[in-house]
C-alpha cells in the first residue's frame, strides 16, 4: 500500500501549491474577493467550481454505498434529482445571480436583508442556514476517514479530521474561494478518470454490463421499483431536491462568483455531461452486491473497497486522492459560506474592511468546532443531516418571493420559514409518513400557505420592492 | 414573462422534468434491459445528453441574444 500513500500525499501537496499560486492573484483586502472571487469567474472556472461542489465526497463514497444499501429506488432518485437540478438551475440561478448583483450580496441571507430592509428576517434566514450547514462539514470528515482507512491506514478518526480541517483551512486562508476554484479543475479531472477506470475494471471483470446486472439480480438485487411508496418518495424527493439545489447556501455562493448571468447559463449547459461518470460509478455498487457481500455493515466502503479489489496500488493512490480532494474542497466552500453568514449576517455591524479578517477567524473556529463534534459526538449531527434538505428547502419560497412576487412581506416569509421548519421536525422526529411523500415537500406547502396568508395581513409594511425577475 | 423567456423555460425545465418523470411512470415496474442496463437507469443516463441538448437549444434560440446580453455588451 505504500505506493498509493506516496501518490496520495504528492497529489495533496501539489494542490497546496495551487492554493498558494491562487493566493498571488487575489485582492488581499476585499471580503468580496475572499467570499465570491470578486464576481469575476469565467465559464470554465465556474463549471468546475460548481461541479466540484456538487460532487463532494458524499457522492463518491455515498452514492455507491447508497445504491448498495438502499437499492434501485435510491439510485433513480439520486441520478434524476441531480440532472434536473441542472435543468432547473439553468432557469433559476441567473435570477439568483441578478439578486446578488443588485444587492451586492455575498451570502444568501444578504439578499433577504437588502430586499426587505429587515434585520429580523436576515437573522432567521442566517440561523436556519447555519443550523443545517454545520453538519455537512461532518459528512466530509467522515468520508475522508473512510478513504484513509480503506487505504490501509487504521488511523484514529481525530488524526484524519485534523488533517482534513488543516488542509481545507490552508486552501481558503491564502485566497478565499479562488483556490478551491482552481483546485477543483485538477481534482475533477483526477476523479472523473478514477471513476471511469474503476467502472471499466468492473465491467471487464464481470464480462460486460448485462452480466453485472444479471449477476446482481441472481444475488437478490431488485432492478425496478417495488411499490407505490417507493415511487412517491422518489418523485417527491426529486422535485424537492432539484428545486432546492441552487438555493443551497454554498451553491448560492458559487453562483455569486460568476461574472454574469450569461456565464452561468453557458456553464450550466454542459454540467449534465459530467454525470456520464455515473454509469461507471454505479457499477461498483452492483459489483459489491455480487462479490463483496461483507460490506453490508459498512456500505460507505463500497467504492474504495471495489477499487482495491480490482486495481493496482498506484491507481488506488489517485482514486483516494480524488475522493479526499472532493471532501477538502466541499469543506472549504462550506466554511466560506458559514463564515460569510456569521460575519455579515449574525454579528451586527462588522465594518466591510474588517470582514475578511473576521471571516478568516470564523472559518478557523467553525472548522475546529466541527472537528470536535465529529470526533466527540459522531451521532449527534446525524438527525440534522437527514433533515438538511428539508430544512434548506424552507428558504426556497422566500427566494422565489424575492424573485417573482411583489406582495410578499418580510413577516410573511419569516412566518413561512418558522412554520416550515417546525413541520419538518414534527414529521421527521414523529416518524409521520403521508403516502411516503418526502416530509420536506409537505413542509414547503405549509410554508407557502403561511407566507401567503401572513403577507396578505401585513400588506402595510410593503416597501414596494420590485421583484428581481422584473429588473432589467 | 416575455415569449422568449417562456419558450426557454419550456425547453430547459418543462421538457426535462416531463421526460424524467414520464420515464419513471412508464418504466417503474419494468424489468427490461437496454444495452445491459435496467431500462430506467438507461433512460436517466439518456437524459444526461438530452438535458444538455435542451439547455443548449434554449441558449442558442432564446437566451444568447436577448435584451440582457445586449446590455452586458457581449
């Protein structure tokens, strides 16, 4: 395994070099440069930064493991929601960019603050986003521990966590979002190649595509939906997640880095093609069902263990580096989104010229807290992760209101968010299932109804902001 | 919504959603295989290409030369 570790380490060191190179290009004073790259990114950088954010370590580790453990319907809704996220994103993300540009926003909560001139709405949005953003870092840490363990190093979790946190911190401390953007290009090429190589190795070993799926079927895999509940859950989840996707706080940050609306649309066109890795990635799930039945107690190891089963050590080094880089990159962009929310929206009145310094400190504090939680209380955050999409989606009606509806008021949106979050928690923790529909969708319906009713009763406060879609 | 915007929305959003959900509806219990893949997997893989085509068409026909791009000076 030693060759794999050397290659792994060399690749990580190389990315640190890229980070310092990116640092030379950046404007050292500006918080806008730090958080959103001065809104200057071109089509190519934007493409790689966005796909880099989308395919965190959760995809590489989580998707094959999810199909292995959750079966066919998991695979279908996961693939469908991502491809439809691009489709819906082509429509919505230029409008989100326009709102950011209009209000000089650097975070999702900035848009709410400026559109309604409402401090309390800004706080509600920022707190909700932080509550669900924090556990996402933990996912990245855990993915990294899986990767390192699979490399044959049974290091204690805290060492893996400290390494990951330190690297993510170095990435962004020198140049904010610019270095993750550049490193994304490098990482995506490695990762795409790695997944294709593993997939081809699987198909070669089993003798083609059909033998793979028939072989898995012979071992008990089911290759269709089993009942109506699975379909209801799949469809409602696809709708909820594809519409929420570009409203996720760290994706909004990525959208803001774009040079213009047109740049986003141009980059967006080709993102579905990046998904061509999935026919290769999914092969590892079904391979594991046939040959690696012992993984059922740790399905997250599916991809890496399949790779180790089939490929020489030096290839594993590349694969593990690609997976780890995905984790570091997502971690660093989430940290930036968190820092932006804390410095610009939670702490009152930080002067613009001090914000970059404050952000730097917030990133550090955030990473350290996440590390401690990951190591000390590994299960505490699990519930928040499971409800994260449901939680984030409660911001969506407000964003749509800012873009399209003149009559929405700050109080209406705030009430909608609060009601939506309460409904998410009731349905989730009460284990209440309504025709197996994703609880997030049901909560969004309550949210919108509340938004409309409360807005109707608080029309006096309307400041007559023009909806973003009507700006020209 | 201007006509161009509406057509762009239909191409880039309505058609891919209908395509994916239509596939899920029609093939939900099917065990057919296409090129060795379970048919519904294959159908979604196909939409990786079709979505890119839809978005590119929306871009070329309606979004590339709209009023806003003229304003951006490109």
